[in-house]
């Protein structure tokens, strides 16, 4: 009978146990997963079973890791995203979460740009850690992304984006994600990129402060190649702070919009 | 003349520039992205771009936070 072991095809004997397969293929494995659930060595295997053998603490080799990571992607998705280059302008609450989501999805190349340093006040919503305080955000995030998915290439640009350098930094980005904090900077980025690359899509965020209903955050097409994620109105202000849940909802709207664009689907509707 | 402003018909004096329209509506050009006839235009061109009958304008207002 045919089974897969760590996503590779193998032939097993009828009524072979999971422990027998482990001893044959990866004797030092100390965890056996069959069809997604932990299994004992005595478990009888059936034709078509998916077996994953894990040795705790061992980092899989590049080929094996690729097979293991891609196994969880819906067919067709990995192929569509692995050669993509996505730009992310700003890696605060929105950008750091978007980068993590796209890296987990297997997007091949991320260009991240930000001038900022990790501060304690960022940790309420941004994807950084206490031991990264004081590091430039783009370098801290590049390290984190490599720990999540070493196959993702990250180009980290520690600089302040302005109309003179946006083309150079994001020239290879097929889609640009706007993830700035200040409204006038959002506008500056969109104007500059759209004027230079009118055929490329921009996914922007506006209105995700506070703790209003998550359901008021939406993805809309607001111009020809411009998609806006957020409630459109709730600005960060004293008494209406930025918090992980709602910023995360907006960030993942943006990440999903990018994924849908890469798959050739309209971000804003079912079609 | 008439332009379509954010999906609705809007009466304007002929020769009005986009900047003049934004001023009339008290919209801060630093906080809005303007799409004129399906092209996003930079703020430097808002004053020099005059509107014509039948033009389409989308003005997207941004708020801070990210």
C-alpha cells in the first residue's frame, strides 16, 4: 500500500504498524503523527495514510522542510506565492503582522522598510519580543521571519521612506502594502507609488484604532488599483489607542487581500 | 458642469481645479488620496488639474493608526 512519510511517497506492507515504518525510515524519531494526530507505535496503517515522523528539537533539512511547509498549503497556493515579491512600507502594528502572515503563507520575497526601533510601547500590538528592544524593527522582523520560514527571503531597509526613495526601495514589489501610522505618510506613499507604478496594486490600512466591533473592519476597493482595509474612520487618538486585536484584524485583512491578488481574485468580493 | 464625486453627481463651476474643489469641501490634501479619471494623482498636481464635465473623482480620506 502507498503512504506518505514526511510528505514523501513510500510503499508500506499491508497491516504495517506506524512503529515499523518509523524504524525503517527515521528510527530516531520520538513523535509519530498519523493523519494529523499523535499515534502510538502499534497503530496499524492504512493505504493513503499520511505519516509525519518528528525528532524533537531537530530542524529539518531544506528539502524536507519545504515539503512539510508546503503540505499545509492549499494546492495551487504555494505555486502562486513562492515567486512573489511583496513590499511592506512600515513594520509597526500592521506591517509586522502582515509580514508574519505572508511568510507563513510562503510568499517568497518580502521587502520591508521602516526607520523605527523596537520600543517597549510597541509590544502591545507589534510582532516583536522583549529581547529585541532597541533593535531596528526591520532587522528584528527579518530574524523572526527566518525563524518561521527560512525559505522566505527578506530584504530589510532601515530608512525613512520619502518620495525620492520609494521607487528604488519598492521597484521590484509587484504589490505594495501601506502599513504606516500617520495619515499624511499613508497618502504620500500611495501617491508616489501609484504615480510611478500605476498598474500595480496597493493594499492600504485606515481606521483600526480602539476596540470597536471587529466586524466594522472591511476590505474595499476604493480606487482602480487601491484596496483599503479598516473601518475608514477610527483614528488613533488619546482615549482611542491602537491595540493588538483590532490592528491584527486590519493587518490580516491586508494580508488576505495580498493573497487574493496573487491568486487572481478580487480582494473585496466573492468572485 | 457636472462631475462624479465619490459616486455621486456634483455640480461645479467650469474650470474648477481639484485643489479648489478640495478647499470648498474643506478636505486637507495631506490626508486624502485623489483618483481623477481612474488615475491617482500626486498633491503637486492638484492645483494645476482642472476638472471637465463628466470627470470622475474619488477622494479617499485617511486616518492615522497602524
